[in-house]
C-alpha cells in the first residue's frame, strides 16, 4: 500500500512538472500574439488616419478577416501600408469587395473547379 501511495505521489509530481514547463512556452506564445495584435492595430490606425473611404474599407475588412494575425499576415499588412503611403488608390484593389467584382476566380466563374465540388473561393483582403 505504501508503494502505491509513493507511485501516485511521484506521478502527480511528474505531471505538475510537465504542466509547469509548458506554461512558460504558452505564456511566451500569448505574449507574441498580443504584440502582433498591437502592431496590427497600430498599422490599421495609421491607415485610418488617411481619411479615405477605400483605405478605411480595406482596414475594416482586414480587421474582420484577421482578428489574430500571424507573423506572415502582419508582414503583408506592413507591405500594404507602404503601398498605400505611396498611392492611396492602391487600397481599393486590395479589398475583398473589389476582388469579387473584378476577379472571375473570386466570383466563382473560373474554369478551375474544386476537387470536392462547388466551393466558394477564398479571396480575403490583401495583396
């Protein structure tokens, strides 16, 4: 009986150590995600400062499509920000609405069909 109790205590201690070792990694991942979200908010706020309806539409669509950005999406947004600084008219071409109106693939009229049948193409805002 004593051995059983010792084994249970050892298992619980090992479980606690494993759980604690992963918590620092989870905390770091959460911190990085929060930093990306802050960076995205800063970029979108700077875009909204242009007071242009197309830029605002892009920023709104972006925020809705990517509420928790990945590093790749954040990098793309930085590229978009630079393009819009150079020419505000570029913003309209990056909106989902524009893509649906001007791109046959986004309208679902492309000759390329999904292997699994009819599916709506993914045309998120961005480059």
